[in-house]
């Protein structure tokens, strides 16, 4: 499923990045960076972490988009690094459980 469709369907805010043509097939939800790295590759990652290390982890495992939940804000350093690595940063006021469920349902349907 195209990332653009996910953003529109569940009302995510695009903070930075180019969503065009990014295909999302699987995702992961976690706040532990080591767990995310051990999970293998994912296309979209849902978390409450906003520091720049999330971009490094995303780059290692091939994440195309990170969804920051609970209305949290990314740091400027994180936004700058995400631009460099072509990783989309998204935000939601909803919690991780709700966003994960919505994205999962879209990917299954």
C-alpha cells in the first residue's frame, strides 16, 4: 500500500519527507531501539521516541517512515537527519495502539 494512502486515510501529519511512491508492506511498533533493530526490516515504525537515534535505526533496517504518536514533537536534529536519509517523519495525536491497529487493518485489507 502506498504511504500516501495511509497518511490520508488515518489522518497522519507529514512532518518531513517525500512520500511519493513509497510502498508500505509491513510495520513494527516499539519504543526500544534494540528491539526494533532485532525485528528485522519494516517499512513503517510506530514509536514515542523522537530523538535522532531513531533515524539511524530506521536507516539500518530499511524503514521508509516513522510515526511519532501521542502528539509528541520531533527534535530539529531528527528532522534534519531524516531529510538526509530520505525517511518520512509522520505524527499523530493518537496513541500507538490505535495507530498500529489502523495501519495493520489497512495492510490486511
